């Protein structure tokens, strides 16, 4: 997971940046952490389970599922590149940073 997230960071900071890979690797790392913590395969169920037991996390879970869904719609980020993506550096940086802080949060709160 750490190496996968680091691949996302490297892709973001490479010159030229590989924005699709940055989004893909960082969200795949988030998915892996959620699956390990929860034992569930589906990302939505894994996030719900990883956040279970804490109050008022429904909005957070919904936002994370929406981010994951967004990444699945960006051509080349989570699925095949069937069209030119409208992905900016700011978009990719947001996805990478959100995945990173969420990974840290999930690990910290799972203990």
C-alpha cells in the first residue's frame, strides 16, 4: 500500500506528470487499506465498514465513494483510456492528497 501510494506521488511529481497514474495509484492504495481494515472487497462496503463505529461519518463515506466514482469516470485513471481525459494537475493533486490523508486517518482510527 505504501509503495502504491508512493507511485501515485511520483507520478504526480514526475516531469512530465502522469496525472492518470497519480490518480489511479493513490486511489488503489486507499482501496487496499480500506479492504484490509474491513475485510470487504467492494470499495463502498469497505469504506462503510472501515468507518463503522464512529459517529457522523456518513458524509465522509459518501464523499470518498464519490471520489472513487469520479476516478472511475476519468479516462485512463481507473479503467481504459477511451477518450482524452479532462484532468488537470489540480484535480490529480486533490485526489492524491485526499487519498493520502484518508489512508492515514483510516490506519490511525483502526487501532
